[in-house]
């Protein structure tokens, strides 16, 4: 199973995608090579994704920095040792505290083994993670893409990614989940690099349009679902 572990992997994926797809060739010409965007594995990586649900990048980063400062080393047991008051002080909502505590508990007691799950097919990882209250497909997708660094990971429900695909392909409407998956079939086995390219392209277009910061979704944010509340 191919992983994206370095800038070399990014460049290899970009080369393959730009040869195969004129739309992504244009995206790359405009936005350049995308960043690696690597995240830690295990509970720390999953917690980082949960913190980022339905938040701007700036807000999520600020909360995550405060949370990391209070959980050292960052593992499930140390997280569970924090009081709810400390978690609220870091900026976490009640719902996210519940989601993070649920994940920490099942990891701590061995019900969910993220180390073993890292070797499983994407479908198995999705099923295991989304069985937890507060974790939906977007969180599972982003964990697979950035914490497990799988080269062919894809996040069809990400709102910014949908906007980027619409713009890059000149579509009349923002594609839904089914259409996103259909379009991305042509980008296998490098859909994870295609996503990075499109997020970079979208972020650049968002800046150049000089739109109000709350009028467009931030790159790497998903369309809200009932399984993943803010």
C-alpha cells in the first residue's frame, strides 16, 4: 500500500497526475507543488482531526496548540487524566469533549487498536472509526489521508475539495459525493496527492478573490453531517 511519506512522494504523484489529467496540470501550473501536510498516527492524529471538525484552520490550530500543551506525551491515558474544565479552557466544545473522551476510552482499554487498524483496508478503518459517536466519514477520510498517509486516500465529503473540483473542472454545480468519487477514479492511485493539489489551488483562489473569511469554507473542511457535529 503506497504511502506519502516525503516531498519526493508528492512530486512523484504530481508528475503522474499532471501527465494523465489536463485539469490537474492546470491546477499545478497555478498553485505549484502542494505541502506534505503530515500528521501523527494513533490517538494524537485522530484527536487532531476531531479538533478540526467544522472550524477554520486558524481556530483549530489555536485550540490544538493549547490542548497539546496540556497533554504530554499526547496519548489516550494522559488525555483522560484531564478534567473537563481544562478541556473547555483549551477551547473544546462539549460535543467534541465527548467525542474525544469516547475515542480515548476505547483506545485506552484496547477496544480500538489504531496501530493494528493502520494495516487494514480503508473500508475497515471507516467502519471502526465511524462506529464511534461523533466520528463520521470526513474524520475517517482525513485520518487515513494525513495520519496514515495513504497515497490513494480521498475525501469526497470535504466542502472545500468539492468547490476546488467544481472550479478546476469548470462544472456548473458543486459535485456531490457520488460525482466526486466518479471524477476521482481517474486520479487513482494518487487521489491523496490530487486532494492536496486541489486544496492548494482552492486556497490560492480564495485568497486572490479577497472574499470575506466567513464566506467560503476553509481548505480541508468537510460538509457537515449529523455524525460529525461541531
